[in-house]
C-alpha cells in the first residue's frame, strides 16, 4: 500500500510531521512510503513549473492513501498546505483516498478539519471516507482520541489489522 | 444492497424525493429499498419516543447506503432534516455510507452540501466518501452534473455497473 | 434599545435561555425586551401561517439587536432554530444586528457558531459584526470567555458602558 | 477614512485587484488609500521578519476599513492570502472593519466568502458586518449583484452617500 504523508507545517521536523507518520503507521502497520515536507518546498510553491513541486505532486497522485496534515493557524489549515493543494486541478485526485489530520494547541478548533480541510480535499477530487482527526499538540501521540479514531478509520478504510496491532 | 433515501423536504412528493430516488437508482441499478419522507413525520420529530420516528431511525441504521436529500433553505439543508439527524447519537451511524444530495433554485448555493451537510453526517458517524451532489431544481433529472457525479460516485463506492447502465 | 433573545433549545427554561438573557443584559445593561422560546412554538414552526409564529417573527423584525441562541446538537445549531430562521426570506432581516450564541458540553465544538450559525444569519440579512460566542454549558454564566467577549462585543456594537458595568 | 485593499491573487494587476479597488471606491467614494498586492510580497510571506511584510501588516492595522479580496481557488480563498492572514495574532485586528470579497469563474462557489473567508477574518479580530461579496470574473465590474451589495453594505457600514453616487 502506497501511503504518502503531506506535512503542511512551515517548520520542518514538526509534531505535525510526527503525527502524520504515526497516523499512517497506526492505520496501515508500516510508516508512510513518502513524506512530503512542504516546508522544504517553500517559495517554490509560489512559482510555476518547479521540478520538486512536480515530483511531490506526482507522489500524491500515485498514492493509494494520503494523510494531509496541518497545524491549526487562525482556526484552519495553513496557507502553506493550501499552496500545495492549489497545484491540483479540480477533481484531479479522483481515485485517491485521503485523511484530514489537524493538530491544535487547544480543543476549541477541533472542528476545523471537518469544516474547512475536508471540503478542499474533496474539491480536488479526494475521497475522505473517515472523519477528520484533530489532535492536541500537547498529546498528539497518545490519548483516547487517537485510539478511537484509528479503530474506526481502519474499519471504514477496510484495512485489516496486522499482528501486533 | 439495502438503500434508504431520507427526504428532508417539508412538502411531500417533492422533486427532492424524486431526485433522491433517481440518485439511488442511478448508483445501484434499483430503486431505494425504503424512502423516508420526513414531511410525514413532521411534529413527531419534535417529541421523544415516537414509534414512527423510531422505525425511520431503525431503517437508516440497517441501511448499507443512505441518500440524505434536502432542498436548500437559507443556503443550507432544512431544519426538518436536522431534526431527524438529531435523533442519532454522535457516531451512532458508524458503518453507514452516506451520500449528501441537495437541490437548489440557483447554482450560488452549490457548496452547501459539502460545507454544511456532510459535516453533520460525519458527526453522527456516517462515512461520506463521495463529493456532495448539488442539482438545480429546474434540471434535477438531467444534465451533465448528474451524469459525471454518478460515474465518479460509483467508482468511489465500488459499485459495479449493471447491464443497461 | 429593543433587544430580542431567540432561544433554539427544544426544552423550555434551558441554560440556553438563561445565557441568552445574560448576554443581552451584559451587552446592553438591561434584560431583553422579548424572549422567544422556540420550544413553545414547536410544531407550529412546521406549518404555514401560524399566528404565534408570525408574532415571533414580527418581534425579530422590529428588534434593534437579536441574540440567536442555540445548544450544540451534532456539532451545529438545532433544527428547531433552523425552522424559525426559515420563516424569513433571504435578506429580510437587513438592518438587524445579530449575535450568534452557542452553548456546548465540550470545547470541541467551539467553532460551530462562527462556521455554521453566522452564515445562516447572514443569509437572512442580519449583520453579525461580533465574533460568535461559545459558552460551555457547565460554566455558561462565568468565566473569562464571557467577560472578554462582552468587552469586545460592546466595543464593536458601539454600546456605551453604563454605571455598574 | 483610511481604506486598505489586500489583494490575494498570485498574479499582480489582476481583476481581483481591480474589483477590490472598485468596491472600496463604490463604498466610500474614493479609491483605497493603500493597495497591498500580496503577489509582490510572495516568498517573503514564508519568512519571519521581512520588512515589506511588516509594513503591509502595519497598513492593515492602521486602516479603518479593509477589503480582503481573493480569487476562488479550489472553492476557497488562496493560500497566498492565508499566508498574509497568518501574520496576525488571534484577535489582533480587533477594531478593524473588514469586507470579504471573492471573485470566481462560476457561480457555484458563491458561498465561499461567507463560509470560509469571513471566519478567518473573524479569528484575527476583524468585524465583518456585511455579507461577503462574490463577483463573477466575467462580470466583476457590473451587474446587479454589485449594485445591490453596495447599497446594503453602505447602509450596514453607516457610510453616507456622496454626490454622484
């Protein structure tokens, strides 16, 4: 299973990245095939025809499952992530299953993934069959929210549990 | 395949109903198993413990696929539909696949299904893997929007085409 | 100043009502002129031409400021409140200033007022110059959230503080 | 009256800019005091401490009225605009009145301003008393939508008509 994590945090090596990797691994039993750190693309996302952006885009198109991960900035996903999503034509990701993952400093923004990130993913063609996942930055790698979500999401995505899970 | 259409139009025998039936049939090759006309439940939705409401709720829980259909009132789904959705606990419809269908008088409200109806369906546990479908009231049963959506939705829902489709 | 509180809780005498009254009083220095308990209108909201509904609608049209208050059901405002909002034509409340107030059991739904209730109020013509206010049911009448919001909202609404506030 | 237009189109000298200038002029009778072309800031928005970004931010803080304008990309405002909005702390623009303006190729995305842009402006503290304005790219400078919106918005913003309007 070709799983890609897209990390929309302007700072590299973020908890957003770690959480995206964890979610991919918890869902499928293995780490993501590819991690796209949008922080590394940076200004190239504002230009046309950058080869690194094209390669990142290709990875997403070829994926079976994409975890789109973002910190919560101003009650929604980051502008950096949006710049990347704008690389895709409307409907271009038809056939790609996606998960919306957001991290936030406080629970008050927990609805942001469902109400703001999933609609954009849908617009570019992704299928988002699971609820968006919101994790507190202070407890992103633990807690009942993650466990409960993983169990339900695996069921919806029809991913079989593996030994050890 | 047990398919249920939930019709949130306050007037019975509406185009909303006809469109919900058409969408179910276009998706699966057969009419919906059950059509729930919320207009017939009416005030019972404001009470606790009404047996007709309980039966409608049971039909939805038992369905493999539910088409939730609503006209667009004030740029979103109807209060009547919301009263019915409130009968379900958060997450209660886990395991149910749902389609959000809205009809509107003008294209200006086309985003309402994606931005307002799908999040509520997700909250009660439904999986909504397809984009919301918005149909103009004046052309609900024809037009390229419906055809293109059906083709993509069948693909996402992994429903095999039948003879004659 | 003619201030109306519209209470969208299906149960009368709710904390939603108490919070709406408190917000009106904190904003203006006096209790609301009129409180509309939608729970008392109930099934009449599903009919056309009910005189009690017409009177409630008239009160809202005549108000200078309306506090629309709802508990959070399924991550958004109630169907009961939506039934009342559907009584108004698009833009009919032009000239009316409105405040969106939601109460919820947990902070996870704090964005619901801003993302779901304010857009409907805008559709029927209300001007919503303040942020939506979300109050925890367990602490609706106290806490820094309310105080901070009141101070800012009075400033935005250009309401002068009175003695005692 | 100090009016600033913030233009979130990645291409400079866009119809988005022209529309933002027109809206400012139609509202107040004079062109905007300052136009901020985010396309000119570009990659600087991805860095910390850029002086041109700081100057743009200062212009917005000092404004009486800000027109935030964006083309519709993937059914919502641009990532470029979001990068700029992220420069402000939550609530930092308290006291600033803002207008949300979006241009789109087709009417299907007309709700994007109300449902996606206004909530972000509210998060950073702006007061958005008017409905969002959506203009078709093909008719941005004419048509009844603009005229009707201007008339209502001036009323809500309490701007007196001048001779010639």
